[in-house]
C-alpha cells in the first residue's frame, strides 16, 4: 500500500479482455493504481450482487402483507394471488443463482491478491441494488432474442454506417479498429467483430464488466447451434402496468448466440476503466461507435474532444442515442447539459466534419409486454476527422 498527501492508493491491475486464437476471452494484466474510492466501488458491486435476493424478496413480502390486510371477501376474489407470489419467489431464486455464478466466475477477474487484503466497507446502497436489477434487464437487450427489436433500432443503424464509411474488402487480413465506449454488456462490440472489424469495447461499470465477462467466458458449447444458455426473470419485480402476471414471470434464455462463434481470430477486446483515462492514445482508432453513451459525461465536450484526439485522420464517429444526462439531477455533481443542436454546432469547432444526421426512435431495456413503455427520439450523426487539418 502507498500513501500520498491526500489519498490512499493500492497497486492492483486493470484487466484487458480479448478473444485469443481459441476464441476464448483471455486477460492481459496491466499494472496501475486506483484510489480507495474505486476499491470501495468494487466491494459494493460484489455485495450488491449478493444483496439482490434480499431486496427482491422484500418487495414480494410487502405484496403478501398488503394482501393479508384485505377483507376476506376481497381475498376470495383473488384466489391465485398467493400462487403468483410464490412463483415470483422462485423466479427471484433463479436470478440469485445466476448472480452467484457471476460472482464465482468474475469476483477476482479484475483484481490481484493485493486488493483482497484491503479493508473496505461491505455495505451497498439501494442505488447499487438497482444497478444489479437494471443489469439483468440489460442482458435481455444485449444477449436474448427478446432484445432483438431494441438491437435492431439502436445497434443496426450504427453498424450500417460503419460498414458504409469504413468498408472491409478483406476482413481476414485488414485491421480496422472500432472503439465502442460505454459498451455495456458488449453486444455491439461483438457484432462489429463478427463483421471483421477489430472491436474494442470500453466499460467503466463493474456491474456490466462482471456480467459481460461471465456471458462471454462461460457459455460452453460445441457449435453456434449447440451451446449452453442461462435463464433469468428480469421483470419479476414489476407490479404496475402489468397486463397479466405471466408477462413478468417470463423466463429469458441467453445468450441467443454462442459468444465463441466469431469468424475471425483476435478481433474482440474489452477495456475496463474510465473512457477519458483509458482511451487516450492519439490517432489510434479508425472509428468510434457510441450508443447511448455521450450523455454519460459530466462534460460532453470533453468526450467529443477525446474522441477527436484518438481517431485517426479520416476516422469517423458514429453516434446514436438520447441526451438523458446521467448526472443532471445528482446532488453535488457537476453536469453540463447541451441540446442536440449545441452538439452539432460544437463538432465542427473541435475539427469534425458532419457527414450525416438523422432522428431514430428507440426504447431502452423495455419490457415489451408492459402496459407502459418509454421511447426515445435518438439523435444519430456521423462525423469525420479530416485527413488534413484546416489552416487556422
């Protein structure tokens, strides 16, 4: 352990995941340092996975308690209500079983023994638990047949633009590098690698990193038609806007594709860490493909400047997503919220040439059977870093 004037830092490793020649994710460990806050975040994530079951069952117990308060005459009108609650408990147990597997597979993936020796708080917040629950829904979006419509609306337009402006004529031998910052569970990155691009995903959230690593590493199989699938119930806690209980009890099988079935070797990579700290090498990428990412910034201009820096001359940024601005209502947290028009005005001032803009409708981790759905009007744009710098 090392100390300086204002914080404690601990030597650990940042992991870089990549597909090796056997189409399995491997790790290449790079020595780095992280502060105590990051160690706490890691510990809280692990304990949030462990705390999911208790939190979810608490909601079922509340429903049971409220039911018991009904007059007997009203209870008789709901003869199957307890059966629904028992089925919910079974679904929650299945989710918990999967999350335990995630911890088993990935609990030490991103650390070395030094981190294990550090005392850190074991408590996790309700916000941490909510992240676990949203990650279960993210599995549907990225790795199930039920999420195909969302992927069609969000990922396919990006892939189409990459194929158009950075076409591959010889995928076996070309090395066109596409970075996907904020890649979540990695499906967009995987799809780009499937097309023959060198897909590099970057993700900050341990929740996403743990689950993506589990999916990509632990779905054993013999062929794209014969591989192991897992099962979760991501909507089990929904109690409002329910058409019928079977819709929220529904099991989701995943992944819908065998992750090891990429046709080209060494084309998939995952970088763990903050985008502004991890992705800094100038002129490194042929394309940056961002989906529901830009609005995760405290300052979106910093993201755009960094993207311009890391793109090769002639490289393109393909973006699709809303402007929710994740930090806009968080207390004591800096956030600058810009309009889509602001962004389009800023891009040329940074140096980009705007090639295309378009509005696209999409949902995000939405239960397709729910009585209420949110829909975003996403701003898609393609911007190029010119091959030559215009004179000032």
